[in-house]
C-alpha cells in the first residue's frame, strides 16, 4: 500500500523532473501554450523566431530586433549578434539555459542551417509600479520611499544608500515551480560570515514548490517554525534595511515582494520604529517606553480583569468596587464569557476592516465598533468597564511598528485569559512565565532572541528599549557578531564636537 502511494506521488510530480533531450522537443512542448510565438521571419524561412508573447516587450522587438533581421542573409549567429544593438545576447545550445531564458522574457532566434546553437536576446517586459511612500511603516519625519515588487529596483534602492563595493549580492533561485529570484545582501568586512552562511544555506535548501512572497521564506527558514513570535523583521523601508546592513545583519530580498527580511534580530527591535532615529534621543526613548507599556497593557489588562473579578475581588478598591458592581449587576455571563465575547468582537471588526476596501473598511471599523459596543452594553451582554478596557487594549496593540509582532500580541492574549479563568492571578503569572521561558529558548539565525536582556549585553542596551545619543553608540551591536565592531572613535568625535570656530 505504501508503495502504491509512493508511485502515485512520483507520478504526480513527474512533470517537475521532466527533461527534454532535444531543442525541437522543448520548443514543441512550449508551443502548446497559446501565448508562445513560433514563426519564420524571412520568406525563405532561413530565420525562425520563438518567444512568449506575455513575457516580452513587443515595442523592444519591433524597434531593436526585427529591423536587423529583414532582407539579410546571415552566415552565422556570431555575425547576427554583432548587428543587433543589445547588451543581453547569448549564444548557446544548453537546453536548460534556453528554457530558463525563454521563461524570463528572452526571444530565441534560430538559423535553419545552424541546428545546435541558438541566439537568445533579452526583450523582457518591465511592468513595475512606481516607488511610493511606506504604508505600514509610515513616518512623519524621514524618507518617504518604500520597496516595490521588483528585485532589481529594490537592490538599486539599497545601493543608493550604501555606496560601497563591499555591498555584496548573492542571488539564488528557489521554488520548484515558481523559480523565484532571491537576493541575499550583506556588507563584506562587517557581516559575520557565520550568519551569512547560515542564511545562504537555509535558503538554498528550500524544497517548497512555490515561493510567492518573502513571508514564505521567513516561515521556512525560521529557527522555530512553531513559535508565534516572528524570527525575522520584515521591512518596506530601504533606510531601515540599509541601517541593519551597516550594523552587520543580513537582508533577504524576494522578487515579487515589497518587504525585505532582516536577521538576526531581537525582541526589543520589534518595538523600535525607525522614525525614532529622526527624533531627539530623549523623545525617542519616551516613545519606545510608551510602546512597551502599551504592549504589556494590551496583553494583561483583560486577563487581570477576569482574574480579579473571578477570584480576587477583595483587592478592588471600595470606591471602584461600587462602579464595577453597578456595571455588572444585570450581566448574565461570568467574566470569562463576557471578556471572550468582546475580544472576539474586536477581532471580527479588525478582520472585516482589513479585508474590505479601504473606505468601507474604515467605516466598518469606526461605526461598527461604536454601534456594537453601545448595543452590547445596553442589552446587558457586557459591562461598560470591560468595554473600555478591551477598547484600550485593542488601541494599545496598534502602537507596535512591526505588523507581525502586533498579530502575535493579538494571539497570546487569549491563553492569558484562559489561565486567568482557571487560576486567577497565579494563572496570569504562570502564563507569563511560560511565555518568558519560550522567549528565552528562541533564536534568530542562531542568535539569542532576548538579547540584550538575556544573555545580558549591557552595551547593547543603549539602543534597545531606550535610545541613547549617537555619540554614545560607538560600537555595533554585539549579537550581530560584526567583523568590524567599531562605528566611530568616540574621543575624536567628541574633540571635533568641542572645537570652536
């Protein structure tokens, strides 16, 4: 029985391993597709042209290739390649290269009397959207440029910010079917080779059939694929990625994705917006601490409400106890059901707002929240106190600058609520310890996830939950293991700063 299953699996995937032995069989197979063009160019059929109409730019072909093929007799492909004004020209008989180039937007020219070698000319269609302002990592201060779906353009945006030949790009192709181009970016002399080799090996070993977006890569190469916490930062800002590269990290650019992955990373980095570096250090530090408080508030406030009202109502101040008692006197549900109803309602509103068109989604989020919240309180399904707390918790979860960690915060709130229902404040503490233990075990590209808190790296605290002035950040972060750890000479910088004109 197992043998039959194996044979069935092999049969289903046989087409992926199918190899054509002759150029004629390859072109015949491609000609099954209606967008594949195959025609003789001259009257005597001395020249044949093949290409995918959906992949090439017809204007380039008509202007730069076809005029040089008309009414001419060529003795060979070498002479023909010299006449056509194009830099991307290749003469080959390798069937693998021919297949790859045709599927990348090249046209194939074959001379009737030269059966083995063919001429491949680049004429791919470039259809990219304009570079726009970031939508997810938008900042009031700073550059208003974001990555797009084209890998060449994204590499260009990085090279504009790091004008050094040390910026190295290594490209690999992943995905058995999609054949997606992935660029691994590092700075030679700064990036730790162990980090670079780990990332390169993990990406090269990907066996998945489709890689559509950088999110696929992030999930596949993550150190712990079962963890709800993201192991890599994804950013749509070229300035943030350039800054990470200078710190000694590795960037991963996936063709077709406007988000670039950065690693290794640590937990505090998910609460640091890149806009913090455009603000005075004390203001940026205050904002980071506010975000940290908001995350803790978002995770803990509803579980604390459930725990206190279920087991520890004695600790409620008397002045507040009357307000809570009044708000809950007509509620038919225990605190756990009341909390879950409201939390699930908030999640439904979030999903509805995210999936609907922008204008309709905003209306649903605002009007739906007000109408449903008011109706729930008036119907006696929930208390107005819990409604305020849940609304504040939802608002606090939006303060995280990285979208992926915001989803994690939304998820882990529910286990905390369940633990609070069973064991009260002790349950909240147990859930917190479980989460902390999980974080301590996590790694990112083999580096501890909770640095600089554990293992303690006091030097890296200068740019974690707080941000000190730039003249205090003289070294690159320790956890990146950068080959060149120094950023600047602090004594020389301070002397220059103290000079008077």
